[in-house]
């Protein structure tokens, strides 16, 4: 179990600075399947499933986590895949919350 998946998201407000490149690199090492966007403002991961039913089960679990953490991703969903994008919209960049949620989703993907 990683430290990130045990944490809870904190409320974010406009005006706080996004994470530094060094902190992003540290967090990315903890959620290794996630990719950083070229502009450094979001992280993305594609999950693949055997069928639509399993995909929708994952999407519903993501929605539950998002509501529990009050931190919501953007998603692209198809028959057997879900692409998840995390960014903290209030600051147009990344915060620890994005990586906390990414770690929680990775744990889901292992179930």
C-alpha cells in the first residue's frame, strides 16, 4: 500500500500554486502507470477491461471515489476502456489531490 492511497484530498482554492516539477516527478514515481501531459498540467491513465459491464463497474467506482474525495476527474469511456485525466481545475495544474486519487484508482484496477 502506498502512502498516497491512505491520504484524503484537501479542499483546493484558486490562488495556490501548482506542484513543482520536482514534486510531480516524486508523485509520478508512486503512480507509475500515469503519464504527465506535455504542458505538465494533468496526469492521464488508460484502463482496459474485458467488456462493457466491467468498464462501467470501474467508472461507477471512480465516481464513488471522486465524491468521497470531492475531487473529480475527466473521463473518456468506451466499450472496453476508460481513460482518466486528473488536474486541479481551480489552479489549472496539479496538486497532491490528483495523485492521491490516481493511487486510489490504481488500487481499484488491481481488484
